């Protein structure tokens, strides 16, 4: 599915489809700035997404469930949404 991920200059965001939700999820460059600690180029954002794609997709699913976002409604993730899943994945990998 990562081939469907792309950068949108008009909103300075990475976007990806949310499977089974019939909508897109956007992650603004500012979220990547927080996660990476630098002002990232679109290519760096795409690379980070591909490296941690499972966490991004899990964060989208969790936000949809937590906020009751209806199918077909687009959403966005914050750095906090993504960091939460990255931490959970790290804890699982470490057996915590």
C-alpha cells in the first residue's frame, strides 16, 4: 500500500489512504519536523513514513476508533498520534 503514499505540495503534507475507511489521512510537514527534529524535505517525510509505516497506519486506525470518525471522512495525524504508536511498538519489541 505504501505505493499509494504521496506528498501534496498544496497542503505541505504526506497523504495515504486508510484501508477500509474510504478516505485519506494527512500528516503535515510540521508533524514530521517534530518527529525528525529538523525541517524535513518531502523525500525525508516519505522515507520516514516507509520506515515506520505500520505505526502510521496503526495511529490512523486508533484515531478513527477513538474519535468515531465516520467512513469516508478524511483525517490528519499529529506528531503525538504517531509518537504514541512508535512508543507502543518499541515497548512490544522490547517485551514490555
